[in-house]
């Protein structure tokens, strides 16, 4: 039970890191503008920016393209906002 709670907590850290990164990279561009540019719905962008959505890989790819980054660069940027030692698997 304790481990399951820790996994959910760690998942929240990761989704929060995505939210922070996406907001930073989108900058002053509106969600509507970014939605059009990245071909991702405003609803998904909004949920990602609030840490409520765990997007699919293809969505992450589109978000990365929307901020003129490769998927590798985008994920690296997200990882900078994740505390060290976070894991989603039991070790």
C-alpha cells in the first residue's frame, strides 16, 4: 500500500514537471495559438499544464514540435524539473 502511494506521488512529480516545462516554453503564446501550432487540442494542453493529463508519446512529440524542439530536447527539459531519484517502478 505504501509503495502504491509512493508511485502515485512520483507520477505527480513527473506530471508537474511537464506542466511547468510546457508553460515556460509556451511563454506568452496563448493556449489557442499553441494548440493551432502544435495540433494538440486546447483541452489537452490545459490539462497538461495543470498536471492532470499523462499524454501519449505522439502528443509529447507534437508538443515538442510546437515549441521547436526535438522530442529528446523536450524530455530533457522536463527532466530538469524532476527531482533526482524519482522512479515509477519498484526497485
